[in-house]
């Protein structure tokens, strides 16, 4: 969003500056045309005054003051002897412009064509052609203008400064407005970063702000909700730590007591039971890490067959309970313990909810398929991927977390868990991407 805002302001800035510069160029050309008309009008006025006898310089200056002109205090010859600078204008213009000591001097210097006066109209006699007059039709010449030098008192810089002030004012206004908008939206930038950190599991953030606008109020409410999340997380961690401790203590005591017994089949059964309980506790801890987003994967290359055997060991299954078929020795990069848990949950469900025949595991070139015959599900499979869903896993057989845990473990490995029900068989596919 902020990129679009900056892009918008840059576009407006460039557009307005371009329009003002174009307008300046157009007005500058118009100004030069008007300036030339002003000079010509001044010269005409001087010619009229020159015909009158005893006209003083003060009277002349008073008449031409309306054109912002006045008589120069130096002669044209003195100007030419000084260190002047001549301004380039149209070569056909009857005016020469000189700059000396930051003063603009104007000198009337017409070319020959400009000095020609058209002859008065001649009316030919009846039945007489115009070409019979011959040389009687000619152009007279104006008298050579008197040598006079004028000073232009109209400051051209005022015209240029006007557009410069306009441009500068608009730029300052745009910059101020941009900074105002960015300041008002700044809490959103901070809030966005904090929400991103929160999504990554970092709760050590604060969005508290002293502003009173709507965005600041949203940031304050978010900070309150964040504090509540921290309290819930701390309570949850305390509860899990206590319950894990309470479970581990009797299991450890049970194993110690079991070691006192003499070797017998009952002793080995008890040892295996306690080992399974210990493994379930460690599995529970990993599931807690998985659901809280704190899990760190220890990924290595493993054969799928080895992962399935580990799942069998967790379930204490005999190999004849389920069929395993594979045409490829598929090897995947996974966290051994976590992915074994995912397979364990899928295999456990396939065994528990089969109606007849043995469940089957098929290892394909790019997928792992777990199949069992059973009744069709009453809801969409996505509903069963949610936690604590007892429609698929009853209260007596589990917490309703099996599919939820398997799906999440497969997701964090960047694989896909797909499902179809076909010809009375449940088919779960782990797609290896």
C-alpha cells in the first residue's frame, strides 16, 4: 500500500511540475512577443514626440512610463565603448538589446525593409492600365530614426520568479501533504511488522502508541489482545510443564520397580508398556511444539519402508496386521520422528476403522498410499482435518487429533495429504512434491 501511495505522490509531483514548466515556456514566448510590442509602441510614441518642438526629457519619460520605459542617461556611443553584453533576439526584429551593469538598454535599429513607407494609392484614369504609370509608383523611405537609447524598467526576473514561487509552493505543499499522510499511516507499518512477527511465533512485541486517531486505537487494541495471548501462552506452558512432570514421575517409578522383578515374560511386557508410555509423552511434547509453531525439523534422507517400520513399533503392531506393497524404494527427506508419527496416525485409523480385509500401504514412485475398506464419511474430509473431531475418531479411541496432527506434519514437510473414497475404500495419499 505504501508503495502505491509513494508512486501516486511521485506521479502527481512530476505531473504538476511538468505542467508548470510547460506553462512557463508558453508564457515566456508570449512575454517576449508582448515585450517586443511594448518596445515598438514606445518608439512610435517617441517619434510623435520628436516632431513637436521643445519637448523636455521629463515629458518624454512621463509619456513612455506607461510602457515601463525611460530615457537612458548615457548615449548609444558611450554604451558601445563600455563592457556591454548584447542579447540575442530575432534577427528581423528592429530592436537591439544590451545589458550593462544589470540594466537593460533598448536601441531602435530597423532594417531597410522596415524603413520603407508604402506609396499612396494611385487611381488610374479610365481605360489606362496600371503598368503605364511606370516608375511613378515607388516606395519612399522613412527618415532614419534619431539616435536614442532607452532603459527597460520592467524586471523580467519578476515574471520568472512568479512561476518559480508557484512551483516551489506547490512542491512544498505536496511534500508536506505526503509527510502528513505517511505520519498518519506510520502506525500501520509498525503494526504490519508486529503482526508478521506474531505470525512467526514472536510475542515479545508491543504496538502501544500515544496517537488518538483510528489507526492508533487499532494498534492499542491489538496490543491489549497481544498481552492476553502472552498470558494464555504462559498459562498453557505452565500447565503442560506440570502435567508432563506428573506423568513422568509414575512412569519412572514404574520402570524402577519393574527392574526389581526377575526376568520373566510379565517383566518384559511391563518394560515395553512403560517404554511406550515414555514415547507417547515425548510424542505429546512434539505435538505441542507442532501446534504452537515452535517445531524445528531435523530433516534427513530416509527410506519410506524404515519410516513405516518405526510407525509399526510405535503402535506395537505385528507385520501381518497390514499389507505393505512397493514397486519403488522411495527415499524422502523428512524429520524421522515427526513423519513416523504422521504415518502412525494414518495407519492406526486404517486399522481401527476397517470393516473387512487388511488395510494396505502402497509405496509409489512419488506418493505413499494408505487404503482400508470402510463406510463413507458423513462430512467433507476438510472437517476431519480439524482438531478434536470425534466423527472420525471416537472419544474411546482417541482425542480426535490424529488426522489434524498428520495433516500438519505433512504440510510443514511441504508435502500434500489428499483423500478420496472410491468403491467402498478410503484412500489417503501423501503426495511427495
